[in-house]
């Protein structure tokens, strides 16, 4: 019997060396994960939204 709640994981984007994925946690919180080769940066949703704003400023 498995009492662990299931976590839904979705890959949002990936290349040969990088990937971004979202995990929908059992407590209705989504976390975002940015994998850069052997480093993974974890974000809560509010942090992820701020990070996306930062990236958008870079590409303007």
C-alpha cells in the first residue's frame, strides 16, 4: 500500500543540456525546476513568475 500522495510532473521545455519542469504538489502548490546541466534551481510559483519577468527583461 502506498500512502504517498502523487505528484504530477510536466516538462515545460527542454534542449540537449537544459530543461524546465513543473511539479504540482499534493498541497496544490506548484514548484518549478530549472535544470542547467548538473545544477537544478527550484522555484515556488511566485519566485518563478519573478524569474520569468527577469528573463523577459534580458531578451528585450
